C-alpha cells in the first residue's frame, strides 16, 4: 500500500484534474456558445468527475479529522510531559534535599544557563553560583550539567506519558 503522502498528493492531483476539466468546460461554454464537444459535454464524464470530487472531499475530511485528532493528542502529551517534568523536578530536588538557592541554580543549569548567567540572574557572585552548582551536582551524584539533564530526560523517556494505543506516525 502506498504511503499516506503519496495517496494525498495523488488525490490532490486527481482533484486538480477534475477542477481543470470543469474550468475547461466553463471556458468552452463562454468562448464557443452552442458548440458541442463530446468529451466536455458528456454527462457520463461530468458524473465521473463529480463523484471523484465527492470521494476526494470525503477522504480529505477523514484525513483532516485524523490530523486534528493527532494534533490534539500531541498537545495533550506535551501538557502531560510538562507537568510530569515539573513533578519529576520537585521529586528529585526533594530527594537530594536541595536548598531553595540550590533549586534555583539547578533549574537554571538545566535550562542551559552558564555559571556567569546564573550569577547575574540570581544577583550573586560567580563563586557562589559555582559553589551552589557543585553542591547540586554532588547531591545528585553527577559530574556536571549534562549528566544532571540526562537524569531527567532518561526518567521522562522511560515512562509512557499517556497510556493509550500507539498511533502510527505519518
């Protein structure tokens, strides 16, 4: 069976041909009123073209509904992942017994800020931010920011965020 994009582009091409047929028919009616062209004036051809367009509309509506449903599902997963990430952060920070300052530093480090940027944002000395980051890494039993981030990513990727049947990706 052909892939979904091939089917959709093929359907688009057929619909474009159908539209071209009707445009040609209308153009001939205006350019040569009263002339008879057996291909253009055939009720059978017009019926086939019309049925083809209706089938295309039905298929397009089904695909649109499926795409919107998939988008809604992805939005829900993103919301769950966001909430799951915050829950995971809170749990890990509590397990590590981080102070409020260490929590702030850990969060900023996870977001990708440098020690200098963390110090500026927190309005502290770079040495203080560096010491707090080192304390976070020690409590988390990691060697640095990348390992800290990987702890959270590994936990999120190992859990199914929404327990439902897998939808095929297209």
